[in-house]
C-alpha cells in the first residue's frame, strides 16, 4: 500500500489522526521536501512517528520513483507531502505509476495554501487560477503568469501567487570543478515577488499589478507566528514578512464588503512602526 | 479564546493533532452543521473529545452568535467546521465579531473539498471560481452560476460545483398549522446537479455544460468509500453515486495529458455493470 499523506502547513502536529495512524502502519516513510517545507525539521516528524523519515528530493521523486514504488509493492509505505497531496504535478505522476503497477493507493488529505489562504478574509470561491512566480535570473525572466493574472482580473477574481522555493540546487561553479555542492535553500519573499510583478506590469501595462494594486501578503500560514498584511503592492513592498514561506494574493478589482471588513484587520496602515 | 477548527472531510479522525489538542482545552464545543456534514454522527466526535458537542444550526451561528462569543469571552471555546474554516461566508462574520469584541481567535486549518477535489487528477491551479447549485423549485430556479461557468470556460479553467444541502428546513405545511416540524435533510446528488446544468444550458446555449461536456462526479471525498467517476454529463447522469456528499467538476475545454491519464482511472467506461 502506498499512502499519500498531506501534512498540512505548520508543524508535525498538523497531521490528521488518520494520517498519523497510517504513518504508524508504514515500514518506509518518504517526505517530499522540494515543493514546500514545514515550519519544523524532519527530526520533529521522526520523533512523532518514532521512525526514520527519508527526505525525498526532486531527483528521487521524479527520476528514482521506483525506490518508493518498490517499497510500496512489498510493505506499507508513506509518501508525505507538505500541505495537501496533489498540489504539485509530480505527485499525480507517482499516483499513476503506482496504479500501473497495481499497487494499492490511499490519499489522506490536509490543508493546503490553496484553501488556507482564505484566512485573510478573501472568499475562496472568488479565486481564479493559481499562478507560480519563479526567481528571475539575468537571462531567464519567465512572465507567463501575467496573462493568467489578466484573465482572472478580467472576470473579477483574486489570484493566489505561489512563490518559488529552491532547495538542493547544485552550485554550478563547484560543478564545473567536478564537485557536487548544494547552495543554501532559497525562498522567494513577498517583496521579491512584488518586484517581479511590478517589473512585468511595467512591460505589459494592462493595469493588473501596478504599485496601487491591492494585495495580501501571507507568511507562515498555519504557524503560530503567521503574518498577514493587506495593502497596495507599493506599501507591501516595504513590509518585512520575516521567515518563509511566503505567498501573495492579488485582489480582484472588486472586493466584497465582508472581505474588506476582514482584510482591514490586516491592513498595513495598522502595523506598529 | 475562540478556536476555529477545520474537521476535514471524512470522519472524526480527520481532525489534526493540533486541532484535537485545542478542542481538548475547550470548555464549550460548537459544531457547525449546515454548510456541510461529516460522514459520521456527532456521537463519534463526542467520544473522541470526551466532551459534549453543541450542534450549531444556521440560526444559532447567524442570529445567535452571541451565545458562541459570550462563551469565548470567558473560556476556551471551539467552533468546529466540516472541511476548512473559511469555506462559507458566515464564518468570516463570526471571526470579525469575535475580533470586534477583542476575543482572541485562532484558526486551525484542514482539508476542504476546494483542495481535496484534486484527488480526481484535475490540477488545482487550473480551477476557476467555484459555483454553488441550489435545489430548483417550481418558482425559484436561480441560474447565475451559468455565467460563472461560461467565464471559467472562456479562459480554459475547470469549475468546481458545490451542491446544495438542506438541513433543518422547516416544514411549511406544519408551520401553517402552528407547529415547527423539520423536514428530513436533503443533499443534492450529482444526478440532480446534472439535470440543472443541462436545463440551464438548454436555456442559454453557450455550449459549456451540454450532454457531451466532460465532468467528474465526486462522492464522499476523503471517506473510505469515496467514489469518483469521469465522463460526459450524459453518461454521469445515469451513474449511482450513492450516499452524500456529492460534488461535480466541469472540466476545462482542454485537459492536460497528465490530467487525462489520471482521470481515466475513474472513467465511467470502466465501471463494472
């Protein structure tokens, strides 16, 4: 049996009772750690599970998935995912490959940023498609997210922007010397995301994410020190959101009265200087 | 302290460890039971919590919320919501009213149908706005959902349709005799939803939810006997989805290859006759 188990967003205690029961029945436990991360280290999970946890990087899940499937073919195996199970494409892939091998699968859901982001007051049913922002480099500045924001905006919907994370990225300078050394993990901040949005708005000028666009920055949703701030992109750009993970929501052109009432509890204007 | 705690979708074991810890610290526990229901009775929750649970109907939450707030002002109080916390508008309202009274609030998230629906294979980031379908009556056939489906369809997005539930609806015949009697709860089935969609498509003819439109019917997501079926509306109309709760997803005009590959595991054509 291969269990796909969502871990939720905060720490080891965000697993469900059913999820924990399933994990406890498993001989092998893999933790996917490259599309998101918990607010605590793997040691906390191992202490709770009383069992070692194998950290599965992108390479293992995408290229060496046989290791996970071989295990699931002979014993109960857990594949743990921060947030919910099917946020990232690769996990459908793993599910399909398990099915192809006639391995039984079971999915145990949990909160994802895709639903938990509603804690800011914006109504979940008013969100359009979700976009992902990647770290821009000198030569690679992909901005296909912009057209999706324009589409959502045109039918008065909010846009959740998921921000890039880079874990276990090889250091190319070292690689050229024949050594494999990994760079420290990087997590895009709301501020960096806003810089990208403003840059791309400047390029296409369709008026969806300029300095005066209303947005909500969210940091560490579901963790004890969760931080939410509502304001214009220009205002939020100056706010310190602290530790990762960050996400950003671009508000629809119209916010409903009830949305605004709740958002105002997080208004940047109320921040203590 | 007022804890807003998501219960997830299946049974009492879908609460998170953190959620359970919070509930155990509470002197009063309210369960919102009118926007969704768990697959088990309140008795199972009470057994797990070792504490009575007060079932809060719409009237209590919307008109008598002071009862909840008064409790939260003096002792730890839990407000339990099936799925995640902020699926339904009224819960933002309760959150705001608690804040107005300077009552501390804490939100503990969980899976919602809004993210768990991705278990069918459709990618979550490709969903547009969510629509709700109400039971049509002779004289009241609201179809504003149709325009939203058209909007999503026009930018190639999936549409999650949430289906009406009626719990604790007064029996008007009895009411006229001066007696308050409640009708048995009713839950819209995928089949009923499809009838409404086909009727409205027939009226506006924009080609978004006719008999050949591709869709996914989901029943009891996250429960052991979860059932998912993928096909055209015409095909799904004839499928028995069993016990509630049901939801329906209208697929975007284009499904991606990976989506289709996973959807096909639920293809109506594979159903054993």
